[in-house]
C-alpha cells in the first residue's frame, strides 16, 4: 500500500489561514473540502483539497462588465 498523505485539521487550517472553527462550520454546511473520518479524527486528502480549491476560484469583474 502506498503511503497515504492526509492533512490534520490543524495542518489544513494553517495552510488555508483559517481557524479549526471555520473548518467545522464548512463541514456542517457542506461547503468545505471533502474530509475523511479516521476513527474520531477528521482528516483531509491533499487531492480533495486541491480539487475543492480549483472549484472555488472566483473571477472578479467590474460592475460595468457584469451589467
């Protein structure tokens, strides 16, 4: 079996510069990256986090362009 790389909640919170509480809110609202439950621990696969980030890219436009 290949080594499985997983982020802990603390590691992901630090990488995204958000609190663990924000990660918890995202999980409850089903807005954050997919997670894996390992026993009682919440873990995140780097590939899932990368996919979630790609899906949440926002391209800003000026109000004139949007109208």
